[in-house]
C-alpha cells in the first residue's frame, strides 16, 4: 500500500501576484529535487495566473481555495470550476473550516463543490474537523462522521477515488496548537475506517488523508511518522519559501 505524500500550502488571503512570483522564484530551486511527494500551492484567485505561470515545467501544482458549482452564470462574486480548470488549477480546497464558519458552508455545499471540482478534473482537498467544544464534549467522532456522511459518502466510488481528505481540527488552525501526532493519528485512523465502511478496504488503503493545523518545519516529521497521515495542509508556514520547503522535504 503506497500513498504518495502530498504537501499543500493554503495561502488564504495572502500574497499579491508580485509576491506570488517572488515566492516561486525562491521556492522552486529549494524543492526541485523533492520527488517523493506532490507539492501544491493554493494562492488567492487574483494570484492564480502568476502561480500557474511560475509553476510551469516544475514539480509544483497550483490549486484554488474555493469554487462555485456550475460552469458559468449570473452568480456575482463567485468563480467556477470551469474557470479554475481553464486557469491551470489541478487542485481545489473544499469546505475549509473558515468557509464553514464565516460563510455558512454546509455539507450539501461541500458535496456540490466536490462534485464540481471533479467534473472539471481537479482534485478536491475536502476539509473536515471539529471545534474545541466538540473535542471537549467528546463529540469529535460524531462531528467528523456527520461531515463525512453529508459531504463525501454520497459520492460514487469512482468520484470518491479522486478525493483527498484533510483533517483540520479547528482548535489547531492558526493557533500554534498542533494536534499531537497521537491525537491526529487516532482521528486519521477513525476517518480511514469510515472510508473502509463506505467504500471498502482497498479504497481506504488508497485514500490520502492530510493533517492541517499549525504544521511547521519542526513538527512535520513527527506528524508524518504516523502511518495514517499522508501529508499536510499548511497555512501560515506555507507563506515563507524556506519554511514550506522544509515541510516539503521533511
Ligand atoms: P495553519 O492553517 O497552518 O496556519 O494553522 C492551516 C489551514 O487552515 O489550512
């Protein structure tokens, strides 16, 4: 069973196109010989073109942070999978907790967006994760099961086979509080067993599950040592070329 590691940088609302260009110029040579895994950078929409241009011919793929379902239409302020694919995106983050918290995205949205990403041949990185109060009230597994059942389980096996899952405990995002490798490993095992129940053991062994939440150069190795952690979705530490390169090369 071989799952190729995947390190994805989620830049959130940071970096103009000029800053994106500068990042890539520094970052590319630092990871040019890192062939053991996939490397993805997800800049904000206006910087996608610069990122795609810079990533051309390199071992780096570009992803978006969100999408709307449908191809074109009267939907002010939204960007579709059709447009992202045409712009050169190969990945897209779906259901990030910041989208769920600030923009009220629900499981049904996650499902529609995941399907839209697949329709336009991008790999959706679908985020799940519990809040601090869920963890404190011992409902972490119920919350994650609800997110999985609503956002991922309705996919066909063919659709699900192309999905990457990211486990991001909300209490660990941008807080400097990383889940310990043991906590994250437990959740990843739980998620993988859910995948096995719904889509079978072969699929469960193949599905990549990333960890996200304060991943840094100094904790990535211990997280990646967990058998069920297949990569990382990195916010803050992906903004600096040196630090993200250290994570990629863990
Ligand atoms: P962080 O963000 O690495 O800054 O905690 C991770 C994420 O939100 O994807």
